[in-house]
């Protein structure tokens, strides 16, 4: 029965819970057994809270904590995992930092409170890079999380633990966050689905950068419909976040179950050579667009002008890092990894004029994308510049023969879209010659999550790639050159 339960989609599991065919305790036991079986091979969920989860399950089964039953996104007792950047009351929460290795918060993050109010049951914390900074999931507290398709490779970051938990069947849904690609990158490298919602769609609650649109919270799942269900769980106005707004009148799940195909799709592999993307990745993504054409969509090679996105993103991200990390570095410099110190000091050193320039460029980029979406319903790019690389490397150093100058440079495909505030969804589109997952990034107009979800559902119907999960972890070797 454990094997059968972990193979259910989230929507199937919620439906079975609603019908009373299974209980939340059944799902917790199934998840616990699966975690025990695969966790030694991947290190995705270093902190479990199964007793707390069972207490929550028993309360739901007794008719308590069900005030949100019937609302969109009701999970009915489905187990979920929470990224180790978000507080869960009474559960060790480290943010991937030795500074907080023994931290146990007394109150949950507002998003966790919302998920639990909607019937989600937290069973574990998923591994993350230190303070969520980096495209490879490792830290000094819990070590490295490994890619289940090949455990010699990275799962990406920073929501790497969540992506691996989904791919291996340790969980049905995973919460995460995204700044430069932290939901989208791991989804691509692990062959799951993740979406960076529009700023304000999901509460960030306790962030000190409450008025910045760079970092957002969001869902990750194994398919588009499950992703939509979890986005419905998360979406809505939150008094603790000034950017949030009401959830839509039509649930996102409707976009997945009754998708409307985009009429005209723009596709680019690398913005005309502007951003480096590995050749085989370009070829796989270009070939995958036939699934949209088979569904009756018009696909054209087109893209908006990016402008100096690398410099703009670095300037804005560095300012963001000053807000988040200046006090930490002052108090605990010796316990913070060099990448975070470097990024923060970039922000401290830049002039007000430089920051103002970056803001003007971001505004101009938003206007270019808004104009582009007057012609196209969707923009599609590769989800990552390369497939997964050696897990022992802190970050990629080269892409398609181009040397990368810093640890975030390899994520330009996703960080560029962060600047536009457009929602962006990553989903599987194939595998390279070494068996490494490759994915697409579907970019919709501002607040157009339903457009991206509809397109993802249509693509899945044509490709069938979502049916490959979950998998058992697979040992392997690092491909030559990667």
C-alpha cells in the first residue's frame, strides 16, 4: 500500500482523503516509510516532524482545524514539506546556517500557517543552501543534497531538497522560494514542476525585504495540476505582506483541468546568443516545442530585448543582500559562506547612482516585456543553461564555452525573468544523452499564472513526461566535462 500511495498525484490523494478512502495518517506512514528508504541516498529532508504531523492529522480526523474546508486549495490532510528557510513552530529551522543550527521557532511563517489552515500537514523541512543563496543545495549544517537521477550530480538550488523529495516520492507537494531561479532551477534539474509566482501572489510574511519584488514564495509539484492545487493553497491577501492581493475568483486548478491553449507562443533558446546555453540543451528544448505545435499552437522564434540584465540583476540583488545580511555579517562573519559576503559587499560598495540606474533599467525591461505580450501569449525558453553538474562544485564555472564570472551568472535564464515580475513555470521536456533531465521555462504576462499553468497542462498531455515520477535514486558518475 505504501508504494501505491506515494505514486498517487496530490490531486488523487486529496480526492481519496475527501472520500474517506484513506486517512492523513495513512499518507504520513507511507511518506515516512519512503523517506526511510531513499533519504540515505539523497539527503533531501534532513529534519522530520512526524509526531507533530500525526497530532495534526488526528485533529483533522476528529473534525478540528477544518475551517478552510471547501475553499480552493483545501488539502484535506495531505502531507507537505517546507523549505528550511521558512519557520515551522516547534520544528528545528536552520536556514542552512550554522548560526541557527539549533534554532527552534515558536511561531510558523505566515505561509506555513496558511498551508496548515488549508489542511496541509507538515512532515519535514527540505534542505537548502545557506540562507537560500546558490544554485547547488549544500550547507555546513546538513551537507549536500543529491540529484536522484544521478546521485553524483547537483539537484540545483535553492529549493533543491523539495525538488528531490518530489522526484523520489518522499512527498506529494513541496513549498519553496525563488529569487533568481530557486524554484525553477531545481525543478528543471530534477524533472519536476515549479512556478515562480508574480510578486504579491503568495505571502513572504517575515521577510525584511517586504517591499522588494525579487524574492517570492511558491509551490513545487510533480505535475501541473498538483502545482495549481498548491498555488491555490498559498495564494491570497496577507496582512503581514504589503504586496499581497486577493486570490483570483477562478481557482488555478481550473486552468490545469480545463486548459486553454495559448494561441501564439514565442520561443528562444538563448535570446539570439545573448545568454549562453549548452548546445544539446538548446536542441532538446527546440525539439520539445513540437508538443505545443501538435496541440495546435503557433510557435515562432521571437524574444524581447533583454538589455544589460546581468548587471541589473547583480545590482538589485546586491542591495537586497545588504538588507538581509549586513547585520548577520557584522555579528557572525566567520560563520557565513564567502558567496554571501561577496554579494553583500557588492551592495555596500555600489553607489546610489548605480542602484538608481538598475531601477530605471528594470522599469524599461518591464515595459518591453509588457509590449511583447501584446503579440504573444507566452514566452518559452530553456529552464536551465545546462543539465545537472558535479555536486562537488559550488557552482558552474562555464556554460557553452563562456567563462562565468560569479556564482549566480549561470542562472541568467531565470534571473532575467525575475526582473520582469512575470510568473514563470518550469516543467520537464526531456533528457540529454547522459540521462540528465532538461526542462522548459514558460513565461506568462504579469499575474498570468493561469496562462502558464494551462500551457504546462497541455504540454504534459502531449509529452507524458509527468508519468515518469516518482523514481528510486540512481547512482552514477559525472559526465565528462560536466
